[in-house]
C-alpha cells in the first residue's frame, strides 16, 4: 500500500504541491491527470524519493521514503519525465549499469536483464547506442530500467509521452501486464490514457488533489432521465413500491413529462431502470429512459472550472522557505 499524507513542496516562494493526501492499494493502477504545470511531476518525484517534501509523508507498505530511503527505493521502479540516459552507451551496457546501481545481486543480474528485455521487447536493439534509438525505444529502455528488481511500486511519469499510436498501445499493454505484480502510479495529461488503463484517477489542479474517483464509479450513475406520458402524481404512485429511488423532480418541457430520478447510492441504475420501465408502462407510455453519466472529460472540465480554494498556491505566499 502506498500512503501519501499532506505532501507539500515549494520551489522558492511558489507552492507547487499543497496538502496532497491519498492512499493506493496494492495492484491498483492510478493515473495523475492534470494540465501542464499542475504538479504531477513534483508529486511523482516526491513519491520516488527523488525530491524531498517540505511537509508530509510518503510510506510504502509502512516504510517511509524519506526516513528509510534505501529500503524504500528497493521497492520502487521510477521512470522520470526526462530519463538521464547516456546517448553513447549501448542499451545492454546501460541496463547492466542500471542493475548494478539498483544493487541487484550479480548472481541474479543476468536473469533480471533477460526478464526486462523480454518484457519491453528490446532484444533487437541491445547493441544500439541509446542516442540512435527512436523516442519509443528510448522510452522502452526507460521502462526496462524501472522494471529491474521487480519493484512492487512502479512510478511512471508520462510513460507514453511522444510515442506513436502503435508504440502507445504497446506501452499501455506492457503497463497492464506489469500491474499484475505491482502497484502502478502514472502521470498523464491524456484522458484516453486514464480511461484505457487506470482503475482510478486523481485529478491534480494547482498542486492539489482536486478529485479522486474510481473509473468504475464514473460509469455508474445515480440519476435517471425519464420521459413519459404520466404526470408527476401518477408517476409517484406508479413507482412508490420501488426501493432505491431517493427523489423525483420534474423538468419543464413542452410536450412530454420529463423527470430526473435521483437514486440511492447503494443501488445500480440498471436494476432500477428495468423496474421503473415495467411500472411506468403498466399505466402510461414510456418515451425515454436513460442514466446521466459523467464521463471523465466532463468531470475534468468541471473540476478545472471550479474556483481555486487556495489561490496562494498559484501566486506564492508570504511564508516561503
Ligand atoms: N525546479 C523547479 N523550479 C521552479 N519551479 C518549478 C520547478 N519544477 C517545477 N516547477 C513549477 O512547479 C509547477 C508544477 O510543475 P510540475 O512539473 O510538477 O507539473 P506537471 O503537472 O508535471 O506539468 P507537465 O504536465 O507540464 O509536466 C509548475 O508551475 C512548474 O513551473
């Protein structure tokens, strides 16, 4: 489990990350989604131990990244935004060097190298100098070094940045594969990326976690839109035996009666809508019945349009360190 509590980081007087708290369970794939400059990279750098927070804690299975960095870092694979890859080095030499840096015992290094080369499909490029590789292959080398040592936590900063559609699809497949054994947190500003591979999204805005939502919950709805021939009182009488309806409100439209039906959180719209359709059609006509679903794009827009709670995080504040 990855536990982040009240993380804060400034650059000079500018607060780049403010009060970020969240918990990620083993095996989850979580996406940090935000506009450029929202604070995603700064959060990931603090999770990986690369940057010290000014306040707050990061714990990996109870191990503090700041207080026990050596133990914590053995559990982490990190793909930074700009990987310091040496252009003149051959891929195999670089990975060998990375395995040594990660203190993988020499008796296990060969097997480990074979494993990550296979996972990232790099075997054709082992002797190529890194500087001659395409962006996609460089990114694979970055992921390969992150996978060395079978880390339980994989931190990937924009893993598909700059990749073409085929490379992007391959990288997403690889992340899904890796996530069978590890907890993955990645940053992106691409919504389709989150929809394609993540279980959960944290929307980052002006250094804060502005929204924490499970993708499966976004697909759920707690409101149905109904169009029927029934006036309000008749509708209420028709459906009052259905458990799970919290509230019915009428929407003004000229021809049909149109309603918003709010549901309790513990029921699914699929279950209620079939009962509703059955009851309404017993005594009237049903013209339309559908759930209101907030897609990720709408949610992202709504979150980014809300007024900022902590304006000083954009402007710097008086108590900078
Ligand atoms: N070393 C630094 N010194 C000063 N300001 C910085 C530094 N690094 C980042 N910042 C600022 O902190 C804010 C958050 O940056 P960060 O790189 O974490 O955002 P991001 O969400 O990862 O952005 P992007 O999607 O563009 O990579 C930005 O305003 C950025 O300009």
